[in-house]
C-alpha cells in the first residue's frame, strides 16, 4: 500500500476574481504572493480591470456569481465599492479589500485622511499612457475579437481552450505590450486576418499543452461551473486530436511555440517577453 508521502498531491483549483478600477497590478502581485504560500494551489484567475461604472460592475457581479470563488478588489469609488461589498455579502462570496489595512495604518500614523483618487500610485507619464493603451487594446482583442486589428498587436497568442491565453495577455498588457489572443476551436478555421500575417511582425506564439494536463484543467473548470463532465471538452481522444491539430497548425505556419503544460502565467509571459526582445 502506498504511504502518505508516496501519494501524489493533487492540485487544488479555485476561482479568484480580481476587481480593480485601475490596471490590477497590485491585486495580481498580492494574489500570487499569497498563493505561493500553499503547495499545489492553482488559482483560476478572472481579471476585471478599469471597472469604473455601475454598468461595468454589473457585468463583473454576473461573472462572479457564475463562477463562485474569492473576490479581491481595489475600488476607490464609494458607491461602486459599497455595491460590490453588499453583493458579495448577500451571495456569500469571500472578499478582501486589498489596500484597506495599509491605507488605514498610514492614515492613523500620519494623521491625514486618504484621498479616493483612482490609480493614484501611477505617475501620468509616457510609460503610464503606453500601458493604458496596451490594456485597452488587449481587452478589445481578447478571445478572437477584432480580427482586423490583429496587425496592430505586438504579440498574438494562439491556442486551444484553457491554455491561459487571456491572463497571459493581460499580464503582458500591464507591461505595455499590446497582446491579442485567438482561440482555436474544433471545426472552425482560424480567422483569415491571422493567417495572412507573417508571424514576425507582430510576433505570433502558439501555446502548446499536453493532453493529459489539459483534460485535468478542463475537468476542474467544469467542476467550478457545476457542469457535467460527459462532454468532448474533456474526452481524452477528443482532447488529443484537438491538441494535435493545433500543433500541426503551428508547424505549418512556422509560428514560434511555448509549452504551457507546467508554466505559470508569469513564466509564460516572461518567455514571450524574451521572444519580443530577441526579435528587436
């Protein structure tokens, strides 16, 4: 019989919603630092940046209810913050206002009242505006949206479902990189605008993943959404064919590739940044 030490520890997946009225850098840093303290913990990130209106917040709340988990936020506007807090309490979503303790301590120490300026930590310099432009571009070209604008990207990530295309693009955008992503869907040809690019400018990167790892991630995803697993989305043979077809496309198009089977979002983004630097 296998001992406890010999048993393989299973990955623990959970939904984490990061809601910010700015770029979300603070939330991402805190979340990853916290998760790093736990072995085999795999957060399923849902990122909501530049949330500054009731309409935007309503969409966020709907997403949170659809994939319950923990909610971390940095919201300066009192009315939006109150609405978010009240909703989370009523639905039983654990939440944490990430900056409250730090701001409160400084306020008491300095004897000053904190302002409610959104993104006050960012200097309004050229770098800041470039980053905001990159974030706006990335959000507008997520999941295959706006194919006519792909030629304006710095990098395009291509991959099948659950290869961390969106969180990696958001991570890159926070570093001033205009990152678009295009999903590969079984039975649906890639957009013409993507195939017409030469793969050098912009840089196109195919995200590869092992079928076994992909099935595991997708099963956890379905579990988090309370959906059944009797679907081709997690069928071993169907997933293998999906991964093989994607790899074949990457080879045919001569795109650079990255294996994300065991890479974190940060590691994938770092590798993409290295590719961009090498192409300069």
